[in-house]
């Protein structure tokens, strides 16, 4: 997450970091909680908004959000409160 914040303008860093978050949160409840509490949801959404034309960022970010929210009510709430629904819809339309 620190690398994502430090390199917000790099689509490569954002896409790879979203991929790492996707992998870390896959079927791992503790990592989902840690990522959520560390601000992972708004950071992933910021990457999606900053790199709206990057298919790599959009795909990896959507996958990360899927894994973070699967069977995790707190992260589902975080996604909704951070404006995740319109951001994901915009990715789907792009």
C-alpha cells in the first residue's frame, strides 16, 4: 500500500500492487482484515480512478476488490462507503 501511495502516477506499480493484494487476500480472512484496516480499499479505488484507461489496473483492481469483499462484511462496507460501486461500474463501461 505504501508503494501504491508513493507511486500513484505509475500504472505499472498500481497494476502489480493490485495483483499482489488480490493474491494476498485470496481465501485469507486475516489478510483481508489487515488490508482493509490499512486503507487498502480506498487505495485500490484511487488507482482505478487515476488509471481509468489501463486495462491492467482495472482488471487487477476489480479482482482485488472481489477477493477483499468475499465473505468479509467490513470490506464490503468500506467499498460502498468509498464510492466503489460507481468506480467499478465505470471500469466495466470502459
